[in-house]
């Protein structure tokens, strides 16, 4: 059975916005240096925003900048305006 420990990605979104998040980031292992983690901006042609020495450092950077990990389908908090308003 094949394993894909280094073939994964996560989607992180800006937290604390007044409207649905407009800033998303992709987190994935560096394909050349598998222990390092890349953080990419999909709206800027996957431009490298940050590279961390490991997942813990990437996680710390994201949380410090108030990003949240998308977990399946996300719904706006009560503070976000609804589409109909």
C-alpha cells in the first residue's frame, strides 16, 4: 500500500472579517525539501507567501496572523452580514 505523507494540502482563511473571507492560503509540503512547509496565495498564481522550517512554525505563523484552518464547509459567524441584507 502506498503512503502519501508528503502529498497533502490545507486551506486556511482570514479570520475576523466583516464579510465572508476574501483571503485564502494553501499550506503544503515543499516538494523539494519535504520537511519544509510552503504557504501559497492561490489568487496570486500560487505565489509563495511564507516558507517555514516545519509544520509547527507554519501553524504558528498562520495563527499569529489570525488565519483559521478550513474544516469542510465553513459558515459565517453570526457577525457576518447575510447575502440578502
